């Protein structure tokens, strides 16, 4: 008697030849995308060697793959990737822009200061998720006296929830110093 195959495998448990078949549409979209997400997941907890490989995934056209890669780089605290992450603040996907801002905040990369400031401007960035992530990254940036800049941007902020969040973060930061 033949043993019944397990047809209820989670996505990512399928062999790569199955996912890469023409016409496969998995949980994450195209089969190649699911394979790359799995590879990024395996690199997530590894060291500096993994960071170099993860930087290569930032050029992938899929926003899901880029966002997963940014989360992995932030978890590794791979500061050397900051120069590759900064251009993603101008990405077409608001989800990728927000994740790039969060990642630069984790890196505390001073070279991306002006790009993050630009993402807080409601005239340049319409999506509140991206503006909040950029604000969060800026407030935590060490070694910069950015209170004047933050005050100016705060007066321009159109979203009341973001403005209140920012006021709380600034007052908490002043209490620490």
C-alpha cells in the first residue's frame, strides 16, 4: 500500500523545481519570489558574510523581497549596507520606503540625514507610514542637534497623529540628555 503524500506543506517547504514551474502562483506571488524570500530568511541570523549577500537582493524588482531583505539587514545591524539602503527611500513602493527609513534608523547612519529629512516633508512624501518611519529614524539619530530642524518640520506636519507621536519622542529625547 502506498503512503499518502502530505499535500498541506507550508509555502517554502516545496522543492525549488516545483516553485519555479511556469504558472505557479504561491502565497507570496511568483515562485521565484517565494524562493528568494526563503533564502533571505535563512541569511537573517548569520553574520557579516550574509550582509554582503543580502545587499545583492536589494536590486530585486519585488517590493516584498526588498522589504524582507531590509528587515534582515536591520537585524544584522549591517551598517556597511547603508549606502545601498539610502536610495530605496525614493522607491516606488511606500512599504519599501518606510522599511528603508526604519533600517537607516537602526543603522543610525548620519550620511542619510538629509534624505530622511526630505521624507518627513508632507509635500514630498504623501504616505504617513513613510513619514512616521523617517521621523522615528531622525529622533533616534545620535550626535546631531536636530531640534531646530525637527521643530520646523513639526510645524509643517499635516497628520495630527504623527505630530503628537513626534512631540512625545522629542520630549523623551530631551529628558534623556
